[in-house]
């Protein structure tokens, strides 16, 4: 399975910055998990192939690229972009984003070939198929209804936490997985902002360390994602100080294969 965290911003030379402002993971060049930078950073080949977008939750940094992605492709789509999300997220998108005020309600619009956007609701805890992948959604602990996923291609499984604070359900499900090659786990804030992390339902390096004690797949590779860009250097330093084997930062733009 191939996975790439798309870039969010670019440095003064136009190269992708290591800082992650937005969240969008492309799997096997054809399925997006979250759509933060989807319209802005997907390659031409990815834009051609991605017709399934799976959302963890409706926060802006996870959905910002979705309206623009559909807009950019509007005339050329010969099948609708399928947006997989829990009902609460779909209601939020329809009410607060695709409401004609912020952006057009694409779910009601058609091009010459038919519908351009279609919702595929799933319930928290449900398993479902997207292209060649099998996804299991898992409830996590964030400020709004949010899910993490175990994504399997039949050979390899990869888990993504999305945004979360401390949680038990996620670890319970992961500990039952037999083929887990990699775990992508959030760590948004540095330790000195633990209070802010707590009210906004995120992790810090120290709370991440305590969470990982619940994870019994010691051979699994662990990658840190969703670090707030303003605190990246501090969080990276504190994660290095944890000296946890197999724990590293997921690099923006790099294609990982497990
Ligand atoms: Zn969030």
C-alpha cells in the first residue's frame, strides 16, 4: 500500500514545506483520506484518479480542499466524487459549506455527464469498501464527532487516528489487528500546551507516550501526523526525546510503501 501526505504550503523557492497546515492522505494514488490540501497539492495524475474522499471529521483543515477539488474538476467529471463520511459530517458540510453562501451545493448540481458529488454515509464502527480498500471506522475522542480508520488492501493494513485526544476504543480495535504495518497518530501540541491540547482534544508528546502504552503491536511502525505548524520544531524535539523505537515523524510529500 502506498500513502502520501500531500503538502499544504510551499517555501520561498516553491518547494513543499515540511509544515502540515492541512490534512490529506492519498492512498494508492486513488483514495483520499481527508481533503485539506486535495485541490491545492494533488498531482495531475491524482486529480484524474481520485473520485473517493473519506473524511475523519469536518474541521476546516481536513475539508478545505474538497469544495475547490470538485469545482476544479466540475466540467470534466464523468462520475461523481464520492464523499464518505458519518451523517453528522455530511449534515455539517451541507449546512455550513455547500450551502450556496460559502460554496455551491454540488450534491444538487450536474454536469453534462450527470451528478458531480455524491455522499456515501457510514456509521461510526462500520466497515466498508472504497475501491480496492477495506476501511474500518473507529470512534476517537475529538471536539466533534470524529473517526480514525484501519485501511486494508488485503495484504497490508495501516491505521490513521485522525485528530484525537486520549482514547481507548481506537487501541482496543488496533490491538486486534493481525496485519498492521503502520500507525499514523496525531500529536498536535507541545507538552507545555497540555491544557490547550486538552480543551481542543488533541495529544502532546507526553500524552502520546501514555497512549502508546495501550498499543501492544510493538513491531508496528509509528508515524506522527497533524503537528500544528507553529509548534512543529518543539513537538519534533519532544518526540525525539521520548526515544520510542519505531516512532518517527511522517514527512510531508514523501511516498511511503508498506
Ligand atoms: Zn480537528
